[in-house]
C-alpha cells in the first residue's frame, strides 16, 4: 500500500529529525569538556554528570522539551493521516510548529526567555489547531 506523504507528515518527519539530532552538539561539548578524553565522555558511567557550559545544559533541556512535545504532536498528525484530513489550516499549523520548535531550541539554548515562551506558546496553539480540526471545531 502506497500512502502519499501529506504536508503534515512531511513536517512531522522534519520535526522528528530535528528532535533526533539535538543531542549531537551537547554530546560533542561533553566530549570536549571531559578531563579524561572523548572515550571517557562517551562511556560516562555517571549519567548525572552535567556539562560545564551553560548553553549545553540549556540545549539538553530544550531537547527534553522537544521530545515531550513530539509525543503530543506526532499522534495528532498521524491521526489526521489516518482519518484522511488535510486542510490549509493543518498544513500551515504543522509547518509553523516546526519553525517555532527550531526557534524554541535556539531561544532556549541562548537563554532568550521571552521569545522562548512565545515560541512554545505558538507551538501549543498549532497543536490545538490540529485537535480542533480533528474534533471538527474548525
């Protein structure tokens, strides 16, 4: 069975890919910071070791937030696909969701608090647009 990739699914794939890649910068930082070399940083038997660089700590938190929100976004997009609903509202909401998730990571990592909150809120409203579409409220 061949299913066409809708705009919503495309942005879900992009969002999942972003989320999947977010660990790379802070792990590279950990390898750089580790006093016993890169291998010891990768081996890291102490999982509660935190980076010295505050940007890396914030990126770890942004990554956790991205995972938490992917858990909400993914089933909504997949449900749209299952029920065969794709509208301009859902397509745009998914695209905007991806853009504000990128912005959220940048704002979180570089400690820009107000813009971080605005990006998060816009992402939430994008999720709610999907919910309202699925419930036939818009």
